[in-house]
């Protein structure tokens, strides 16, 4: 028979896991935005190191999307999980189609601003907007 202390322990684990999955895309995006802004002032070696540290695999994005769905988080959270795909697309364009140079820095600045705005909108819907549907709170 399952004891109440076991159920409480399981609920605590689920709450911590849900909080981590919920916050991670926002924390990652904030770090990524700060790093993108810093690229204009840091050396090439530091920039390459940061790229290596902050690179997010599309497989990892898929994993966060699956976790978001399993934990029944909203569509805004799933959108936030997909935001790291945006810079990967930009790097692909830069490497394989059109080289983005210093002349097009306005485009990159607009990209950073767009990431900030989308993240703020997503944060509002994930963390601040009152729930409009019934959910069972653990």
C-alpha cells in the first residue's frame, strides 16, 4: 500500500520537475540574448567558445517540446521551447546561403529585439495570465 509520505514525495518531485521544464527555455533564451548582444564587443575566440557552450541541438529542442506536452504546459511554453531554432536558421543562412557581414548588423539587432519581444510575450502567457481552463492542482 502506498503511504501518504510517498505520495507527498512524488508530488514534490513532479512540482520541481515541472518548474525546471517551465523555466528552462526562458533562462536559456535570456542567456542567449545577452550573448548575442555581446558578440559585437568580444573577441572571436570568446565568441566561438560561447557558441560551443550555448549551441542547442534540434534534438534537444524536440525533447523539451515533448516534456512540455507531457506536463501539459501551454502552447506559449512550446513556442518558447522552439525559439532556439531561430538562431540555428540564421547560422545556416549565414554559412550556406548568404554571408551575413557587418553591413547587415541591423538584421541581427532586429533578430535580438524580436527574440526579446517574443520571450516577454511568452513569459506573460506562461507565468502571468490567469488560467482560463480548469486544471487539477497538485
